[in-house]
C-alpha cells in the first residue's frame, strides 16, 4: 500500500457566517496541506454551523461561486476535502444536510445525509447519500452524523469495498460514548479505518464534545483530540500501519 495521510478538521463554526467560516476552513486546509494531508473531512454543516432555523436562508447549490476559494485550494494542494453545508435542491423546495467533496481536479462531489435525527425533518429532507470517494489507492465511504447510527449504512459501505468510513458529525458528551463504540465496532467488524470529525465548539444551541478521532481497522484508536478547540486530528498509513498526531490550528 502507498503512504496515505488523512485528517479530521475539528473546527469551530461561526453561526450563519459562511464567508467567515470559509476563511477559517482555508486556514485549516493550508495547515493540513503543509502537513502532507491528502484527505480532509470537516464536521456536519461546518460552513454554517448547525443552525437549523437559518438553514433555508443559508442553503446553497454545490456550484455556488462562494466556494471557489475552497475549490481552488483543494486543487492546488492536491487534497480531497469534504465540507459540510445545507444544500438546495432545484426549485428551492427541498433542503438537505450536505457534504461537498472538493476534488483535486476542481470538480465537486455531493453527499446528502440519508438518516435524520428527530426534529431535523422539520427543516431538512432525507438525502440519498452519494458515491464513494477515491483517495490514492483507498475507497472512502462518507457518512453524516445520524447515518452511522444505522449499522446498515456502515455495512453497505463495507460491502461496496470501502476501506475508509469517514463521518462529519455533531456529537455531545452524552452521545459520544455510545457513538464512538458503534464506530469502533464498525472498524472491528468490517476492517475499515473510521474517521470522526466533530465540531470543536458550541453550535446551534448544542455543546459538542470535540474529541474527533481516527480508528484503525480492527478498532484500535490511532489518535483523538483531547477535547474541544480548533484542531487537526491526523493519521498516516505507512506499510499498512497507522500512526497519528494532533495539530492545533
């Protein structure tokens, strides 16, 4: 296997301020690129914050020009980057919790959250997931928060041949033990590397726990953030062995 470096961007979102969040995303991306990261994942709705009342106002289409700086840096750095944002369907009648995959050739892939938490369906529509992402010789399956609470979601990812299961999320202290136990179970059962990118600070009235983490196939924790704050959680595969580090941003 070739060397591969991936990272969870544990970022703090400014409520409803896409431009400010893009600026902060660019700082994360540059720091990641400077550390050799080839695949970077931000938390759920990272570009807006988890602001359900503002979602319709803030929702954009995948090709919105406001994303151009992010697209350009992903291409320049040769780093596949996944960012979270509310997405508008054609006709503006449906809003999805989305993850945009900024590819190294300048194109954008789209993933929409399939499984919604209670209450999210008052604003958002159930999505359809999305295609796998390819990074080096690895096939990556994406998830957004509640998606991974459904074992069938991870099972389908494994059956598709994905070796990495990467989730952007909003996880609180209350939910963290059970959700990370689920993710560790997937890493063990399906022999997939599992990445969790959590928010690094309060958003949408919720208090995330941070502690973004990367688990090796088999369930061993490679690396995790110690708590809250703007942090890169980085893991590198060399000769089929994963090592990790935490880098403040």
